[in-house]
């Protein structure tokens, strides 16, 4: 088994934020009120949510301010129960913030996103991305490297911008330098999604995400042009996500990039994703891939 390379995305945040600001600045007042795939949220609400994420990240990450920070219920030790508590907490916090931000003008939101984008970037650039920090809960309860937490932050920003783009019929940010790290980040949830899939030691599931834009300038990815390929191995206790292995796989799943990110972010149903994909071999193992969720709320 060959471990995957870290996902290093700190340098990508300014490009993503510039695209968001250009997008928001082009919207009409009516566009801001368009509904999105997020139930009950307009484009304005998603933009306000992104602003809240920036402010929260700066407050606890840069300033070590933990007011309103999540604390599990006394006696909660089961990881699944703690994750459910955390998800409910995040959902309440998000709804409260978005409701309060509805008094802000479109212009104020754009201006604050510009300022907070610069401040966030300054903060990210001070971090040791190879240090170990708290868990990225959708990838598992174990402590995670900072680079994975930062990649998670990038994926959330990309996904929320995609929801806005969907609402107004604009193309997604599918340049390889942004799109491939997005897919690679979301894929890090695969071992956690397989945790209930019992298998003998040595079981191998191959996952191919196809239809990605090829780019010879992308380093660190061993793939045919347009594909990301992963091997999932079971050691008899847990699953591990690795670089593609040559040995035969007991199950194989092939899905395109858009199906992958929409599935992993709850943008399409499990059944719809399966219908859009190719599944071979052990179906009980292969279809577990479609339980993957790379977000909490």
C-alpha cells in the first residue's frame, strides 16, 4: 500500500475568492434572492454563510477565541454520537448567523468577503500544514494534519460557490488546479464511509473518478489523463485509502467528477449517483462508496 500525498491548497484560496467576488459583483438584486439547493437559503444566505465561516475561522484559528465553541455533552464518548451532536450544533449556528445577516446589504457582504479573504489568507500562510491538529470529522475521529483541515476549508468554499453558480446558471470552477484538489479532498472521506463494510484482510476496492480536466502541470497525482484512481484496502479492522495498486480489485466503482462532488456533498441522492456510475465485482462492498459524505452539516 502506498499512501496518498498531502493536499496543499493554501495558494489556491485567493483565486477561489477572486472568482467568488467577481461572481457576486455581477449579480442583480433579483439574483441575490434566488433559491439554492440549500433548503431555505438564497444566494445571499450562502454568501453570508461564507462570511460567517471566515469570521469564525479567524476568531478561533488565528485569535484562539473559543466563545460559542462546540462542547460535546457530558459523558459523550461514542464518536458517532459526538458527530451527530456536532452536526446539530453546526446547523443551529449556521441558521442563527444567516438569519442575523439578512439585515446586511449585498454590497456590505461583498466588501466584507474581500477583507476577510485577505485576512484568512494571511492566517493560512502562517500555519504549519504538516502539524497534527483536531479531527476532520467526516474523514474520521482521529487527529488530522492541518493540511487536511485547510483542504476541507477549500472544498467547502468551492462547493458553496458551486451552489451559487448552479442557481444562476454559471459554469463551475473546473480548472484542474482547483478541481483536482477538490475531488482529492472529498475522496479522503472514503475510508470512513467504508467503516461498517466488513471484509477480510487484503480486500481491495478500486475507485476511479473520471472525466477530470487533464493538465500536465498538476504534480503529485498518478493518473491517466482525466482520471483520479484510488485503492481502498482493508486490513481486517479498518480501511485505508492509497495510491492505485496493480493487484486485482474485488470491487470497482467508476464515476465522473461531477457525480462525485455532488454525491459527496449531498447534492444528489445515493440512487442517482449509482445510476450515473459503473459498479463491478462485489456489490456489497462497491455500493458502500455511495454512502460517502464529505461534509458535516
